[in-house]
């Protein structure tokens, strides 16, 4: 399930969502980020194929207060959480096939 964060949102809200969902991917992006566009397509595919994964899409320019605690310094950044624990991350431009492999490994 893909959920784009658009309203007032706080770090503790994100923490709660991560802790209450067994599989969560937090996807930090920006509208001006070209690699974010290509990764966005892969993210959408996987959200449709695997609705049990909660994917949170967060715009870094709107939610700077959320990026700091998660040490997001560039986009795109993906954080992979299992049972509330960070198990993997991906930062920067990544090919769709490599990203798909990371997501597949994550759900396995």
C-alpha cells in the first residue's frame, strides 16, 4: 500500500506507522529529483503487487523535520523496516532492476 504523506505529519507519527506495520518502506523524494521519478515507478509497481508492504512517500522539501532524525541527506532515499527495525537502506540513483531486487530481498 502506497501512502503519500501530504498533511501535517510529525516524526512520532512516522515512528508509530513503522512500528505498527511488519514491512515498511519509507521513500524520501523531491519533485525536482530526476532519479526519484524512475524509482517512483518501481515503488508503485511493488505497492500494487505487495499490498502488505506499507510504503510511505515523503517529500523532503515539505517535511524537513522528518528527514533529520532519519539522517536523510540526499534523494532518493529508501529505508526498509521489518518489525520496526531498520534492516536496509538505499540512497541515490539506482536502476529499476537493482531496486526491484532489493525490495524482493526485503519481502523474502
